C-alpha cells in the first residue's frame, strides 16, 4: 500500500454497540475518496467484544489496523494510534461518530490550507448542534470558559473529539504528551501553542449522543486538576526535554 494521505485513529473502549456502524460508515466514505488511507482502531481496557469486532472488520478491510493498548485512558489510546499511523494527515475520530463522516474533508486541503492542527468546533460560525440538552450545552460552555481563562485563550471548543494533525509538524506533540485521560487535548493544544503552530477551528455538524461517556461535573474537575499538572510540567521543564 502506498503511504497514506490520511490516517483515521479511533479510540475504542467498550464500543461493541457503536463501533460496527461507525466502521461501516467510515469505510463507505473512504471508498469514494481518491487518496490512499488507513484506519486504526486502538482498543484499550474493554470488557466487552470491542477487540473481537474490530479484528473481524480487519479481516475484510486490509487498510484497517487494530491495536490493543494495555494502558487505560483515551489519551493513551490516541497517543498510541497517532504515533503508529503513517498518514500525512492524522485524524482523531470518536467511536460514536457524532460528527457526520462527510464533514471530514473540511479538515483537509484544499478546504483548509496553511494549518498544523484543525479542530472540530461546535461553537465556530456555521456549526450546528442536534438534540443537545440545554444543561449539557451550558455545562460545556462553563468548562470551556475555565479552559480559556486558565490555559488556552481564544479556542472555543477544545474538547470536541474530532481533530486533524499534520504529521510533519505535530508528531513531536504526541511524543511529549503526558496526560492519558480526557484532558489530553488540552495538553496537546498547549504544546502546539508553545511551538507557535497554526490551529484552526472547523465548524461541524454535531449530534448529541445520550449514551455519551462524558460526565460534565466529574470531567470538569479532572480537567481543572490536569490544567495545573500541565502548568507544573512546564515549570519543571518536562516539555523542554527531547522526545
């Protein structure tokens, strides 16, 4: 296989119900594209049939790679998948596919040029939210307000699960990543800002999933703690060491 133009990385923890539909939609989309691609499913810590389902798909799709990551945490799965990928562009995709896969071209040239990281945004002009309860939207905006105030001013939606990285300029970020949980996005974007990389927010269509594993209060408290860990890492020179 030629070196992929695009790698799609899907972290998967207990996703036996949602993963089959997601993979079917992604491969149906990729079959219509005129560039080489690969899909990487990184399963970690599942107690259901997620790994078995992913391996069954891989038997039918040679461009699908399945990785079993022993370490828990979404950040661990993402780091493992992105570093293992070969694509010029590496797209992180949540297993629930709450953004239509047809929106993926918005994250790639020629739709967006001169960028290092393109992040899906539910707040950028032109974005649409479907079926999101008001309490979830208010909670999410409150979390983002804290993130902007403490560490990432100017970015209106750091926690959306759809992001595209230009490998040439961003792979070092993942090599320096220390957070293994939900806050890994914040750390990567903070490191990108330190390197003065170009970050673009891409408006997407986003559908609320009532089976979402995100807990607004619990994860908000964790993120605040992780923000202070990032600041402490900076003071200790953790990010200055060569990867």
